[in-house]
């Protein structure tokens, strides 16, 4: 049975996208070098970059017989896609349920609570 395509970035894809976001014009060798530990083979990186192209996250151009890759999606946009996926999959598309889960699971610090309160107050003012 064929493996189902992930609608969001896999861990391996995210690892390479992090390199492209730091260095927006990179050859395969640059990405291999920038991926850190554990080391990845050239062929693994090339295959993953091709997957990222098919998914619309990256593209390449040929420069002096080398493929130079660049991101097509900003980090915030990719994060938004992942959050949207989690929201639909686990929280029936209800952002408040996700927010409540996050607050209940990871107790916010006093400073974080102040930031949340300020955000809520701003939204309350906007609703008036």
C-alpha cells in the first residue's frame, strides 16, 4: 500500500525548509551542509527537495549546471498551514478549543497570562 502524502510538512521536510528560510538561495550541497546533525546524504536531500517542489514549498533554478533552491512559502505561512491542519484534524475546526487545550496543557507564565489578558481586552474593545 502506498504511503499517503502529508498535506503539511513532515519532520524531514521541515528540517530542509529551515535551511532554505535561513539561506534562501541554496544548492543541494548547501542544504546538506546546513541541515546539521545527524548528517543527511546528498541523495536524501535531493529527493526531499523534489518533494518540497511538488508540494509547492520550494522551487529551483539552474545556475552554472547546479540547481539553486529557494523557498516559495514563508515560515509563518507554513506554520499556519500546520496549525490549520491540527485545528481541522483534532479540534473540529474550532480555534477556541485549540487555544483552551494549549492554555490548559502548558500552564502560561505570569507574563504570558498578562499578554493573553491584553489580547482579550483588545478584542473586547474592538467588539464594542
